[in-house]
C-alpha cells in the first residue's frame, strides 16, 4: 500500500512509521525538517499542515490510506491556543479538502482522538485545554466532512499511551527520569485511574485499523481495557528501577481537576489486543531511560 502519514516524527508516529516500513508499505511522510532518513519506501514530504506547498508534492492518485497523527499542543510544555487552532483545526480541514479534491482512490482515513474529548462536558477545565478543545472541534469537522465522502473513515480514540521517548512532562516519563537522576519524584494523590497502553501496542492497533475492512465511519478505542491508578504504575516503575519509597512524594493537594475522571477502552479493534503487559512496558521504559541517562553521564564526564 501507499500511505500518507502526518505526525511521523512524534512519539507515536515514529513507531507507526517503523511498523509501516517493516510491513513493506510505501510511506509519504509529512515533515517540517528533513531527517535524511528517506529510503525507497519512505519519502519525506517537506512542509507542515498549516502551509500549502506539500499538498502538491504528494502523489494523491496512488494513495491508499491516510494516517493523520499530527497535532499541536499534546504536551503542556508545547501548547498555545493559536498554534493548536491553526494545526488541529485549520490543518486538518486543509488535509480533508485535499483528500477530497485530489485523492482519486478515496483512501481510508485513520485519525486519532483523545479520550478526554468524551468527558469535556463533565469537567470545565478540559474545555480550557487548547489541545483537547481544538481536537474536539477537529473531530466534529471530520464527522461532517465524512457524510459525503465515498471512502472510509476510522476514528481511533487513544487512551494513556506511555513508553520510551515520551515527552519529559508526561507523568511516567517524568518519574523515570527522576529515578534515573536519583531525585525525588512528586505527584498528586496518585489515585487517578487511567487505561494505560504501551507505545508499541498502540502503534500495532493503528496499523491494523489501516488495513481492516470496513465501510463508512467507524470508531475504535486504543487502550488496554483495564484501569490502573497512577500510584500503582509509579510504584511498579520505582520497584523496577530499584528506587526506595522515600523517593516518592504523593500529595493530594497537587491533584488536577480531571483526577476523578475514569475512562476505560471498551470497543477494541476486532482481532487486536495488547501483547505487552504494563509491568513489561514499564520495564522497557525504565531500561531505555536508564541507558540514556548513563550515556549522558558518560558524555558529560568526557567533555
């Protein structure tokens, strides 16, 4: 298959790209910065969703599927309303219009959603989050657009994805880096329950959705189907890292407004289930973090 992929340099996108190339697909990857990793099966398309030039650089007549992962403001450290609106709403709309105008094979569209979109009405703080609010608008635009689109559209609702390479502001990534640095890690009460899914499993699910036979609009949950508290996940990670309880500081006064919101993945893609346990996922995450920390320490000692 020939696939157009956005967000290939992101946390999840990198793993999706690896799987697509390993399966022998040809991938046209939209990127703002050339990586010099292009191969006969991976063609970099220079640009971003906000610009126009890239729309003419994709062989739309050959595209079988579009996997839309690009988004702005996923992490709080890189979030502002203007950019989130321009990318998540304006950029998505530009992509949709380009598909309809130029993609003659009417490719299957895979687009990700945040599970927080489902509970915005329950917690006003979520509506003040630029990423969640603009992604919600984007979802509604895609639903309206799909009504007269003859190809298939598949929504993939992502739950709590974790793994090596995540942003340092993500709670488990933060914890792993604190443990590696021998620093105390501080959290809220740790009582918030989430559906945690390891990165590789999330990528496998998205690739499956790309090839799955279905018509019209479908909506699937990409999660484990199990709830676990942040405290359990952090304490498990600490045990794997051989970190004592004195390095963990839980304080309910730090809890966010969404701590009490508990959502679980229910409608998993047919024929798919997670293959990596949470403990194994945390072990892999710790090994990668510890190795990176050791390499950085060696580099610093030699400089």
